[in-house]
């Protein structure tokens, strides 16, 4: 690969990472070809782009995006694959958990491992962050909850008025019958 090709790959990757705003760096070393193909297929089905790139190119791609120095020391070592998902911050973490549950390894190692992630420029490092990332709410889920919260007081008022109206009508009817 020529120097110009490497520069172009780093620029293309940088653009994808900037557009996606959410990406995970994983270690899938030691996975069989069948497991890797199954993992790629799951990523494709969930609209997650999975790319295997050299660490040096990942470093170059991250330079224009901000301060990712924390990745240099702990994340960008060994075999690295990048999962890019522009729509959802939690979907790659859920996919990792689902893949692991469907593909247990004989040697008891859990692959692919989460090395690090960037969610809206927030950095998460280490496998222990996977559960946290999987429970993050997506933008659509947060908007849905907000709309539900905003509708709740109005629904309570309307139902109280409707039920109260029946009570008031019942009381008035009872009072009018007494007088007669």
C-alpha cells in the first residue's frame, strides 16, 4: 500500500467517524472465519458498518476529530476493528452482547472484546464499559419518553375532568330528585 493510499484511507475513515459520531473499537483477534463472517453479517443487518483497519491509520483518522489521546495508550494496540453506527449509540454494544450469547467460544474468552468507544465525543475505555453502553438510551427512545412525560399531565387533567363531570352530574341529579 502506497503512502497516498494510506492517507486516502485515513481521510475516508475520518469522514465516516465524523458523520457517525458514534463508534466502537473492538478486538476480534482469534475469531474463526465463520465467526467473523457471522459477526459481519449481524453488523450489516443492524446497519452497523464494521471495518478492520491498522491502528496507525485509526490514529491518523482520529487526529482531526478531537482529543482521542486516551485511545493511544490502551485501545489502539493489537488487532482493531471499528463499528460505526450513526443512528444509535447503544446498538453496537447490544450487538456485541447478542453475538457473544449466540457464539460461545470453547476457550471461554469473550470475543469480540470492546476496547473503547466514542459516543458523541464522550470516551469509554475497556470491556467493563459494555454494559453501560448497552443500557444507554437512543435518541428516539429519549424523545419518546419526553413526549410521554409531556402528555402525562394533560391526560391526567382530562381524565379527572371526565370522571369528575360524571360525579357532579350524579350529585346534581340526586339533589334535584330530593327537592321533588
